[in-house]
C-alpha cells in the first residue's frame, strides 16, 4: 500500500486587512458602523494614554508593579469588541485596555496595581474574571465557564487571553483538548508579543505558528496581524459567531509586539536589540488605524486633538479621585483577611504584633 496523505480538515490562514501604511484591502474590509469604528479608536487611545500615565505613576512611587500593554491595543480591543456583555471575558495580566472595554474602572486598575484589596473587587454584574498571574491558569477557567454555558444551554461564549509563553504550559494544552472534545464555546486569543519576559518566541516552540497548535485538538486556528484592529475584529467576530452557534472553539494568534518592559521590574535592554523594537514601531496599530479613519473622513486633526484632551482629563480625574480614596484605604492588617476563615495561631500572633506596632507608631 502506498503512503497517502491524510486530508486534515483545517489549514492555518494568515489575515491582514489594514497594512502598516494604513492601506486597506477593500475585498476584506469589514462592514463596521462608523460609530463602532470611533469607539474602537477611542478605546485604543485610552489604553495607550493610561498605560503611559501608569508607568509615570509607578516610576514616581505612587503605584506598584504592572505589565504595560503598549503596542497590543488592537489585539485586545479588536477581539473584546466582538463580545456581548453577557459573554465571559477572561484576562491574563496584560489586558488593561480590554478590561476597560469590559467595564472595569480606571480607579480599580490603579488600586489593584497599588496593592489595595479593593482593586480586585469582583463586580457581580460584569461577566469578567479577575487578572490571573499564574501563566496559563486562566485558560482552564475559561473552558470551564464555556462548558457551563453549553451545559446550561445558554448562548454565551467565553473569550480568554494569554501570551505566547503560556502556550508552553500544560494548562494551555489541557484546556484546548477539553474544548475540542466537548466543543465548548471558547475563543482562545493568543497575544503573541514575541517575548515571555526574556525568552524569545523562537525558544518557546519549534512550530511555525502558534495557531496551528489548535489543529491537533480539532479546532480551527488562525493567525492574524495583531496590530491590525480590522483583522483582529474580523477573526474574532467569526470565532464568536461560530462558538455561539454551537460550532465549538477557535484559536486566534495575534502577531503583535511588547513595545515596553515585561513589567515595571524588568529591563529589556539586557536581552533584546533596539533595532527589533524600532522595526515594530513602524507597525504601530494606532497610527495606521488613525490613517484609515482620516481617509474615511471620520477623524480630523482637530477631532484627534480634542479626543487627546478629553482622555487626558478623564485620566487625570480618575487618578486624583483614586489617590484621594487611597488615603482612607489600605489598613495593613487587611493582609490577614480573606485567606483563612479562622486565622491559625501563628498568624493571629503576627496580627497582634503588627497591631501593637501600628498603635505605637500612631497609625
Ligand atoms: C506558572 C507561572 N510560571 C512563571 C511565572 C512568571 N512569569 C510571569 S509572566 C511570564 C511570561 C509570560 O509570557 P507570555 O505568556 O508570553 O505573556 P506576556 O508576558 O508576554 O504578556 C512568566 C514566566 C508565572 N507568573 N506563572
Ligand atoms: Mg509574550
């Protein structure tokens, strides 16, 4: 018997609609209402400007460690914009722009990164999971949520975000396998920003794409230009619609770049070349989208300037109000709450000791 080729049901496509020069492929251009296009743009701008402000606050010692999103605005907003509020949004730890889209307040972003419990408050009216620091752990949670949606015969889907590094975790593979077998309504959004702290994408896997990993689990995988909000939106919309219609999971690999530090505790100059960063500067997601909106007559220089002002003002008000609120929060004794229903004796002892110290210091 001769060897024959097995005809696999999926191939991996690459989707790019708005190139880095702002030129749009008319055949692929999605039909997005003007109002939504401007909303996507505002959300991307807000993500970038808040990111810049948070970095300043951290450098001034007014906030703790955080993971900047700069460069990844299109991958986040393009994907999350295809969800309904009743769908589930499951972030990793670098999705601030998407979190704001899903209703998280700037105040909560700052409080969380400044170390206040209140920043991690669960809002039961929002179908969002909190930030997940253990790499890849949230992918399982998203599959569990979407399995529950299917079990309850609801039409909701779960969209989960993770990085290129997370695809090396067992959790990622278990989650995809379960999603494939049980055809859960899950959309896996991999933000391949080319780095996992100091480990480059090439050291993560020998595979040509990350999207192809879905194929082994019987799910479609697509690679998109993650700095092209139109491409991300198009791919995510198709994936969400398929999941909602009972067609099972999809993985979307967004090719993007981590323009800044891994976290504010990192110095990328020690492990990557400046030329690489410069190359990606030319592929900026915001600039090309602004060109597109200007060409469509939806955005003028004056409107852009006014929007910059409006966003600056919104951030300033949020920072001022949050810092005012911080003065009333942050009892150090809070650290003993929420882990045990009843504190073990050694922690009770430590709590008492700290309480006395605080009293003595007049705090
Ligand atoms: C299970 C686990 N191992 C290691 C870490 C330390 N760590 C934090 S982020 C990170 C890299 C993640 O890379 P990637 O998934 O590409 O996401 P990115 O940071 O690029 O957004 C590592 C190793 C962790 N938080 N959790
Ligand atoms: Mg990464």
